[in-house]
C-alpha cells in the first residue's frame, strides 16, 4: 500500500461500500479526499452512505460539496429519484 496512492483508498472504499461496511468505506473515502480534495465523486458516495445510514445532515453536507465541485449537474442524473 502506498499512503499517497489515492486509487488504493478509492478501491478500498468501494469494496467496503459494496460489502455494506459503511464506516470503513467513509474512512477510506475521506483518505481519498485528503489526497484529491477537488474530486466530487467521493463526496457523492459518502452522501449516499450517510443517506443509507439515515444520517441526513451528513448526507446533505457531502452532497452539497459534490455539487459544488461538479460543474456538470447532469453527472448526478443516475442518482436522481
């Protein structure tokens, strides 16, 4: 593992997410964010996780940041309800 390799944290986060290990996924997404703070995707994914955990305040915080970083609002179309 390379501690400065954002892809390591992204892959780990996605693996944890798919296995329903949400706290571990969030931890790895946040490590990814430390290395790539301008990438909207981990913020969006954390928002999804917090929503599933019914922590709506945190979900809104992460979704808002994802929207701020993503200038193409249509990128979120697959997530629309």
